[in-house]
């Protein structure tokens, strides 16, 4: 054999061997383990949530923020592979059914026992003995924040009908996500959005069209809602409780409507990707996120309520007064209506998009 061919063959064999040594193992689909990747809402990736993890591993997780869960879902379906994600209770079943998740072992979560008993018992989160698909992280409420000086009649007799009052046409705002606005408006006309017939969904759509004509703003931007209510541009807004607490803390004349039948409660949490780069680190990050430092930061700085109730005894009464809730948060949780998964959500999203556009 020609000596040049022998040399060339040896070079090719060496190169192939080097490639096999350097590439990730077949089927792994992931780079070699480093800091885990967190895919989360803004604010809930701040340092207090990461503190326990960073002390343990001496590294900071890689962080990607999503603006809404539809965007997050689409990105993961397209191939993005984080380790820990932060969907809400009404959303995680879609991710589970899509095969994106693996259960979390609660025996490896030192902070699991600190989570509200009501939240640990949420229907559908259990994956088996000592395992869950969804780890509750924080919760809050959806109702109406309004200016008591600009709508004094509703200060005396609070009613979500303020959103449809002709007197305030063009001076109300609503949240833009279907998981908030559709169940809210459905309930106003006596429909359970989570178990709607076609005829009932048709009625809800008619009411949503009426709503759009009333609004000045359709947004989930807390800052825009706070500014609109503070200036008086908006008289009433469907909002999360944090909007009310921000304005109340500033001394604005506002109130938050507590419906006699209970207001909507959202619960957001943490889940693990089916293919984490390091399952132990991902579990440790989840444990860190639900830890005491993050819990204290959630209620004191963000304005939501933490699932971890261990630090609440140290929270000043003024904080609860500003949020408009009692110290006994279990009573609040048991009296509310947990937001759930909407059936045929894609159809609902499409219809709401057209309604908002005036179609």
C-alpha cells in the first residue's frame, strides 16, 4: 500500500477518535453539566430566590425570562431545553401532556413541608408517592382595583359591573391573558369557564365584545395599570392584587373588590424539564426558589404571597393591611376560586385575539 495512504488513514482514524471523545454522549441532547438553566417570569429570578442554590454550588443559574406561558411553551416545543421552569397551575398540565416535564421528588426538597397545606393538596399536581409535577411557589388574586374618589358609588356597593358601567366607558382596563379575563367575565354572567358548553362560550364571547368597547387599556403590565389609576386616566382595572397594594402604599384612594363568592386565585410554581442537565442541581434550585429568603422577598418586595408560609409570622401587620388580606392566609386560599386550565385554550386564545381586534 502507498505510504501516503497509510499516513492519511492514520490521520482520519485519530480525528474520528478525537471526535468521539469530545462530543456529548449519544442521545443526551445536552452539553456537559454546568450551572442549571432557569426559565421564569421576571422578578422571580432575583437573587433571594437563588441564594440557597448559589451557596451550595458556588455558581449562578443561567436565566431566561419569558413574558407569557404561550411564548414559553412554543419556545420549548421548538427545542429550547431549560432545567427548571415557572408556569402557573392552570398552565402546567399542557406542558405535562406535551411530554416536557418529569416529576420532582419532594423528599429531596427541604422546604417542601413549609408550603401551605392547601397548595400542597392542589388537585392534579401529585405524580405518585412523594413526587409532584408542580411545586407551588407563590400565589395572588385577580379582581378589580378602582379609585374610590372617582367612583364613590362603588365604594359603597362594590361590584365588578363597574367594568361595564356606561358612565366609565373608555376609563376602564382589563388584563389581556385569557386565563384571567375569560373566567372573570364568564363568572359575571353565571358561566363556569372551566366547564363551558358551546352555547355558554358564545355568550361569553358576546360579553367580551361588549367589554372591549368599554376599555381604554387591555394589558398585563402592572406599571401601566398603576400609572393609569394613579393619574385618573383609568377609574377601574381588572388587576392582580399587587396593583392595589402598590397604589395603597403610595396613599392613593383605591380599593380592591372582594367578591362575596370569592375572588380568583392564581398559583404559580416550579417544574422540572424531562431532560435536565443535572437533576440534582435542578432539584436544589427548586428548593432554593421556595426557600425562606425568597418567601420573605415575595411578600415584602413583590407583593404576591409566598407558598412557603414559614416566614409569615415575622411579616409586619402593616404588610398584610397594605395587601388587603388577613394574616390567616389559609382562610383566603380556601375561600378563593383557583384558576384552572381552560379547555380548548387555543380556540379561546384565537377568539379573544379577534375580539380584541374588533373582528
